[in-house]
C-alpha cells in the first residue's frame, strides 16, 4: 500500500504539533516518553527506543524504550562496533533492516534481555546542533508493511526535533543545578561573614571569641565538603569523569576504609565488623573507595550511640561482586526510600542535627552505574538500614 499525498501531509502536520509539544517540555523523563510515543504513532510501529552515548564508556545505552519499564532498560548497553545502532551512530546515517535475523550486526543480547522480538527496524541518528548524541529506532512495522523512503524522512524530521528538545531539557537541568549550588553555598558564606564581623569587635569576651572560631572552622569545613561534592557530581553528571578500571582486592579496600572512619565510629561508640573473603573486584579503586567511605560515614552518622555496622563483601548468586553496608540506626521510613539517591535530598528528621550535603548518595549512584552496576537501599524503621551495591565482574 502506498501512502497518499494526504496521508503524508497529515503525518507532517502531526510532527509539527508534536515538535511544539516537545519544545515546551523541559522535564527530561516526560520528554523522552513523548518522543517514543510520537515515533510509534507516526511510523505505525510496535515499539520505539532512544539510545544515547554514554560519555564515560563510549557505548550506547538505552535511555527509554516504549515497550519496557524504566528499570528494564537501565544498564542495557550496546557496543558501537557490533550493533546496528552503533553503525547508525558512527556513520551518522539512517538505516533500514528488513529482517534483523539475517543481519550479522543485530545485537541479540538486547532482545534476550528484554524478551522482545525485533523483526525489522528503522534507525536514524539523533543529533543536537553540534553532534550526534544517540540513535532513535522504530521497531516492527505494523500490518505486515515494510519501512519505505517516506518513513525514513518522517523519522529523520522527528529525530531532529527530538535532539534539540533533549539538548534543551539537559541544559535546563544543568541551570537548575547551578541555582541549587548557589543556594547551598549562601548559608555557610553568610555564617562566615557574620563570624568575621564579630571577631573584629574588641569587646568580644574571650569565651565567645573561641566559640566563633569554632563556628568559623566548622562552616569552612562544610564549604570545602560542599564544593568538592559539587565538583564530583558535576563531573559525573556531564560524563567527564573517567573510570580507571583495574582488578583489585576488595577486602583490602574495605579494611582501609574502615580504618579511615574508625575515629568517627569511636566517637559514637560504634563497633564496625567486616565479613569478607578474598574477593577480586574490578573497577576504579579510588572512586569505589569514595562510595564505600560515604556508605560507612552514613552508617555511622545516622546510627545510634553504641550501635553497630557490618560490611560484607561476596560474590552473589548471579556472579556479581556485592557489598552490603548494614547499620543498626533508626532506619528510613518507606515513603522516604525512593528519594535516597536524589541530589540534595536529606531526611528532614536528621537534616538539622547531622552535618551533610545530601550529595553523597547521588555521587555513589553515578559512580556505581558508570561501572555498569547498581545500588539500592533496604531499611526497617527502628532496626536499621542496609545499602548494597553490585559490580559486574
Ligand atoms: N544509613 C542511613 N540511615 C539512615 N538514613 C540515612 C542513611 N544514609 C543516608 N541517610 C539519609 O539520606 C540522606 C542523604 O545521604 P547522603 O546523600 O550521603 O548525604 P549526607 O550524608 O551528606 O546528608 C541523609 O541526609 C540521611 O537523611
Ligand atoms: Mg553522606
């Protein structure tokens, strides 16, 4: 069946409507949903997906797929040199595959991981103003039809609108981050200014003077922690942080980290136990040290006086290296659990009594995911909390 002129005009009109809608959506997740829904509708296909290049590994990663739930696409990476999407990305050209089973470049791991059977596909590069950032794919043309030249132009137009909208949404997210940073820096800076004003006063009693010096010290420490966390997170978010992967001895790293936090634990009378055999892990040791240190300091900071912390490291049932950091703290209420890895998020009950930036867990998540792993939390109120992460071997 050939498309009539009227059908074509309708499709382009629909693209115009959609692109207006895309340009007014700055919320990244909602934007991605709209794009794949538009591809499914306009190209009359079973499913659509967007893959973006992961700047830290160079691989393409699923950002969204219309037929999968977000957690199912997480972590699915596709190598550039051994996949159809990789070909489209590196050549910057559209491509139709009429029968993927006959194409040696079809990367079967994706179908087997997602239980979706791809029969045919059309993919086009996804570009911003300056470069190719990923690939948009339309999967399985409906009604037994084949992808034609018209489909290629439709998807190309749609992808160019989508690329610009994605770039805008990302820039918006960044400007949001800058605003939050400035906001977070104001409080310690105001405290520093107030302290210096006080210290200039000759009539300030000696005891008060000592107190102000203490405050100065504390707020300066907080500023240093904030700025270094900001920098780490900004690097990780932009994908500029490089993971230097090597094999290392996990038990050794855990022992080093426990030694570093033991003065802090002693201050609260907290005992730390280690349960770990000879486990060889692979990854960026200094970045993973940062993850372990943050989980350990959290397990101490949010623990009760005289509490316990248990760190275990082992190879789990699916052959991944797993680390659990368990504490006997007050626990986290179920309604707060989904927010734990969001930047700047701190549970209100402790935010005023315990020092912190609310960035530690967001940093941990980025580092673990950049290794192709995942991190999660389980908690029982009044019993304690366990943070766990896995790393692929
Ligand atoms: N082990 C834990 N037990 C209870 N609450 C925790 C634990 N770890 C983290 N939290 C909560 O999560 C928040 C975010 O942690 P994090 O990102 O490390 O930031 P920070 O420690 O700087 O506040 C903390 O403020 C605290 O409310
Ligand atoms: Mg922390």
